[in-house]
C-alpha cells in the first residue's frame, strides 16, 4: 500500500497486494487490486490468472472464465490457466469441457504430475476408468511420491477388480494419507479396515484443506421459534442413491415441529426425483453459484438451527460451508459414513453396527444412535414385476451365485 501511495501506476504493487489479500481471504479487495493492476498493464497473463482464481472463489464463473482465457491468449502454454479454466468450466458447462482443458494443460507441461492427476480425476467422473488409470500411472512415473495419484490408482484398480495390481502396493497402505501428505478420505476407505488410520486421514485432510475461521455465532434474542429449522446440504438433490434412500424422509417430517430447508450445490439436473423432492421442503435453495462463505451466511440469515451434511467427502462436497459454521449444530449423515475428522461436526447419525460403542474413539463426531438401522430407506418403492432369467443375466443355470449389489470397489479377492 505504501508503494502504491508512492507510485500510483506501480502495477506490480497492486498485483502483489492482490496476492496477499487473496491469501488472507479478503477476496473482494483482492479482485479490486488485480483489476487496478490490469488497468495499468493489460499484457500480464499472471494477473488475469490470479484474478480468475479469486473470482472462482466467489463463484463468479463467467468473469473467471474470461480471465483464464485472456491469460491463455497472452501465454498459450500456460498450463495452470488451462487447469483452472477446466475447474471453472466443470462447474458451468460440465465434465467434457473440463477434460479438454486438462488435456491442454498436460500438453503444455507433460512433466507435471498434478496436471495428469486432474485429468485422471475428471476422466473417472466421466466414467472412462481406463483413461483415468493411465493418467494416474503417468503421474506416478513423473512423481512416485504422489500420494494422491497413488490413492486414486488403487481406487481405480478396486473398481476395475484388478486385485493383483491392487495388492502389489499393499505395503504402502498404512502410510498413505496418515503422515504429512493428505489423500482423498473417500477413496482411501477401500485401502484397509483400520478405523484409527481412517481417522488420521480425515484429520490430515481437514487440516490441509479446511482450516477456516468460523463466522462468529450471534447470541439468540430469546424469541423462541415455533418450529426447529433443519437445513439439508447436498450436491445430490437429483437421481442419486442418497436421494433414493432419504427422499421419503423429507416428506415425513412433522411440519408442526420442523421447517426443513434444502441447500443444493450440485448440478441442476431437472429429473423427476429433483422435482419430487423440491416440493417436500419448506424452502429449496439452489446455491450452486454461491461461494462457500455466502452459503454459510445465507444459512445464518435463514436461522438454521441444525445443518446436516448429506455429501461429506463424496463427489461435490462443500466442507468449507461447515468449517465456517452454517448452524449452531452440525451433523454428518448418510453420504460419508466415516468420520469427517473435523471439530466443526458435532454429531454423526449412526447405528451400533456402523459404529460399535468401542469404536466411538475413531470418530470426531458424537454418534446419534438410531435403534435399528442408520440409513434412511424409502418403503414406498415398488418391486418390479419382471424377473429376468439366468440366461438373460448371463449366469449359469446350475450354479450357486454370490451377489453383492454394490459398486465393484466394495468387493475384493480376500
């Protein structure tokens, strides 16, 4: 600031001030500072890139995308700009646009293991498991210590039922994500049956990614509300296993005692499940284009008493909302049945099969035990009248068939 006062057209000072303000979390002021720098110098790709990053933080995707494209026009080999453009396009336009950008980033800097990692994650979301596997393998050839790619590679081997390759890395399982370098806690679940190390992984993941200062909670004015306000937060308010399970629960809330709010930050899929669910809430909010802190502030204005995270560390989760503290009481439920490893989640809804009493020490959250089964179920679903034959299913006529109606990564050779 002193440098700018001394020399008002010092674009590097505006740029550096923007970097510091961004790191401090003062995003709006950082954006102003980057814009002031651009007014003086319109030929620096780094300024546009960092402006794009700050804009993406506040979910101004349109403006963010323009900035990344401008940075690339000034430096066609700017791999990081292609990568972050991919992140923004994934939110706005879908996974295909993102994959194209990640491929450009890899072409710009083929020796970046991070760029191969991003491509691998996107290809997995697309359903191209073999392409994702190749991308993570390339990342590991560049950097054999890439714990993130190692974990994703193992997860893909489990999905592909390549159990021989999976077990070749068994000697690494106990240290992956438990020491200094975090890994995706959801992908790590398939590594081993070790609640203690899963807690360590979630704890490290939170420490490195969600170290936010909560917004101060205001004291209540003493006016008691007629109904408790419950906020359900999810990326999956559409045709998704979580909604098939819990959809009926929303309908069955006692409206004399509860107002229920939905905060949807997933893709705006206009399918029958979403339409049906929307009508069950007191208020349904599509907050996909809002920043994490804006969603938190909205929940505060809505006077939510209990915030329930239905996504956790599964795809599309927005854990920062809870790090900022969206409500006085915050609960982890259904989407991620492991511990979130965070002191900003107060409870987890469970049963004594999911978390036996002697396993409570492996959870940050206190368990709220349901009497029989923790997972909500929809008892109004009808069973199909059509029963396929063994021949139609491609299984032997005379054989005992073991069935696991699950994703393949939940099955292993031992």
